[in-house]
């Protein structure tokens, strides 16, 4: 999993993902190699999964055929 912050900085880690799906709702659990683990509740709208990742932060996941890495200047 690669993640990026609003300022363009970011990092990556290997994660195992599990969870369940009911209609357009996904409950995902991520267990990552950097010893972090977290739970996401997401709603699917077309090709986009949108939800809350805690602390008032919003998370939007969108399927892409290629990974885009932001410029880090």
C-alpha cells in the first residue's frame, strides 16, 4: 500500500487486506508489515470507495490501471 499526504510526501508498506461486503458497503481490515493495522468502512459509488479513516480525515479510493506518484520537489 502506498499512501500520500496532501503536501505530496508519502511512503509505502506491505499489507494484507480482508473484510466483507454487503450491497455497496465494504468493511475492510488492513494488517500491515510496519505493524500498523486499521479498519475502514467504505461506501461504493461507481469506481470510487469513499469513507472515514479516523481523526476527521476522509479517505477516497479509486481504481487505477497505473499507479501515479506525485512529484516530490
